[in-house]
């Protein structure tokens, strides 16, 4: 689905519904189906911009309605209180998603055979929540409320020696530059400035990186920031910038060891696996060794663009 090459997506904000939907994000296909005739799956923008009729599916998930399991079942591996948790149960992963804020209950649970790429997501059948709505054509559920879908993609990126990263990305002269930083560092600001100068913005908050044999390919993801740039396109990685707003524009080349530490801090790691966590660190080291990395101090105006042009290596 083409949503434009240099603008935030302009697809009408209409959800897509069906009993069999496939998304492809950073080259990773996720197919969701429901065997229950009265359930419709719904995918909203921005995830719906990544729907595709064909993909090499890595995760094949069935969505069913029913009582969710005991949230304390299995070996707890990681938990964000009142939001989500991941446990190990009989060799599989269980990702539980909750509604909290004074009305806590488990809303859905994905039992995932990560190695086989198959799983069953059980959605609690309560009305009046986003987990289910009863409409004339049947019950409607949104299987990929945050954070289950990004977790799957980040985990599989790590499994492929890639990386999910908290960063914005722009295509400049055919190569991708990524701009990493904490919330408020300026990722959306840089995206807006580059977009205004006519450059393609892959995403203004979250990216996926995959090795290609010749370097890394930077992919847009659906999980955008305040500027709402999110397109299913990619470009080869050319440079990495770590952002810091300042009274002057300055791009300082970093030592690889410095860049590794910054990349690890901005990564979206697979919490359930020590092996994959180690792989993420190794991937960060490979990125830092393969492309120039800079600490970019910048003024939040167009004057930073010339500083960037001078720093970006020419091909």
C-alpha cells in the first residue's frame, strides 16, 4: 500500500476489517485469522498502512474469544505493571495484556510458539472495551492493540540479527539516516524539518534494522511519534545521529564504543531471552563499526540541515 514517499501517511483514517489479515513490517509477515464466524478482526491506521495481500509469514496467529488464563501461570520473565507481561509456559511464551488504572483485568493473552511462529490469542469476551464491540455484523476485536505487535516484530528482528530502535529515520540521497534519542530529544522535530526540505521520512519514532550482507537496511514501522510519519518503505543505512538540542549546530563523530552504548540504550530488546539480548548488543556493535555515528547538537530550525549534509558520507 503506497502511502506517499515524503509525507506523513494520508490514507483515510478508516479501519480495515476481515477474518484473515496479514501485515508486513520490516520484512516480517504476521498473519491473523479467526475461526469464529461472528468475529471480525479490525486493524486501524497506522498498522493498516502495512497490510499486504501476500507476505512470507513468520507469525501465524489464531484469534479466539474466551476466558483468559491465570495471569500468574508460568515462569514470569518480564512485566510492566498493569500493562503487559511475558512468561514461559511449557516451552512457549505467554504474552498477557491488561487493562489497569483502577479497573484491572486481563484483556488478552497470546500463547506463542516462537520457534514455530504459531500462536493462539485469546481475547476476553467483555463488551464496552476495545477488546470487543458488538455491532450488527458481529463482534469486532482489534488483535494488535499495543504492545503485542511491536513486541513480536522487535523479537524477530533480534532473531534475524537485526534491531528495533527508538529513533526517527529519513532517506537522504538514497541512504537512510537515523536520529536516535529519548522522548523530547528532537526526533519529530528533525523529521518535520527534513520533510519540509523534501526528504522521505520512514518513521519519526520507531524503526527496524535488518542486515543485508552489505550493511543494514532501515525499515519504517507503524509506531510513529507526534508527527505521524510511518511508511512501509526502506533504505540502506548510511549514518546514525544521537540528538541533543543546543544553541549551535554541531555534528561530532563518536568512537564506536561510545556509539554502541547509545545504540543499546535506544534498542527495543527481546526481554525473554538472554541469548537474543546478547545478540542485540552484538548487532549494535556491528552497526557502530559499519557506519559513521555522530552526536548531533542542533537548533530546532532549518539551519541544522546544512550541518547534516556536511556530516553524511557521500556515496
